[in-house]
C-alpha cells in the first residue's frame, strides 16, 4: 500500500538550476497539495490542485510552478533555484474537500532540497 | 496574515506523565481544526479532524478538545510513552480546504 510517494528524497542544486519534484498517489484522490517546511515555521502551502488539469496558488507560490496532467501525479517545478528555496518539501493528498467532516491529508515522506 | 500558534514549542516529560499542549487560531470563519502527529524521518499522520465547537475526540491515550468561539484546541496525552515522542502539528481551515499549520510542539518522552 504505497499511499503518497515523493521522488527524489534528497537533492542538492546550485543557484539557477532547475528541477522537478514528483508526487504520486495511488488512492484515487482528487485533491493534491505541495507544502514546504522550514525550521521554526509551520507547513506552508505552495500550490494545490482540486482535480486533474487544475492548479491553484497557495500561500507561498513565487518561484514555483506545478502541473497535474494525470490525476495520480502532481509535479512541483523550480525553474531557477534560489538559496531561499532550501527546504523540506511535502506532498499531500485528500479524497474530498478538507471541510468535509473527518476528511484529512495523507502526506508523502518529504524531499530535502538544498540550494547552494 | 492568519496565525496559528502552538505552545509550548517543545516539551520534555518522563514516561508515565500526562501532558497537554495548545493550538490557538483565529475565531472567525471556522471550517475545521486538524491535529497531525509527525515522527522524525516519517510522514505526518492525521490524529483528529474537528469541525464542531465543543468537539471532543479520543484515540487511545490521546484526546483533543475544540473551542471555536475563543479559538483554541487542546491535545492531551495520558500516561506518555517513549513512542509518543514526535512533533504534534495543528492546522486551521478557514477557507474550506486550505490548511494553515502551526509551527508544532515537539514532545520528547524519556523512559
């Protein structure tokens, strides 16, 4: 039972390089999210998707792009990485809107990204 | 900017102690309050999703209460065990689906 899988788990980039983080879920969830976790701060929402082919901005979208071409995959792209994007990135998914009673997020195991 | 505050930031207790921590959130426009448990090197896992003022939820030795009018939730752990050591995150939903997370309470339980 894989759940939510993120790749890669670790990555080191130089400033200006680009990369894509992949999130895949096998639970047929409609909703998918990308968060970043920084020391002393809560998880902050970067972008999210409410279904295949849709994306929307979260709290901290600048410097990131996303795509949801297939329902099971949600990609997070950094076009020109900056040291401020050094963080731990988490993908999450949910089957229904979160405001439905008892609906919760299922998280991936995280990607540790360092930008030098 | 909406703030979700958790206190304390860290907590060290002995095995067998009972403990509690607080999540404070804006009292307006409430949809839901989530609690997640996050063990080192693992993914955060949902403990509770609470939607009604006065809600109380329980899972084994862990329970939570919710006061939406004053904007706080308490998480209680009865008889802490070393395996309870983790960071406990709360998250506030005021927009029907976009969670705002607190910074977490890091709990360490010593045998």
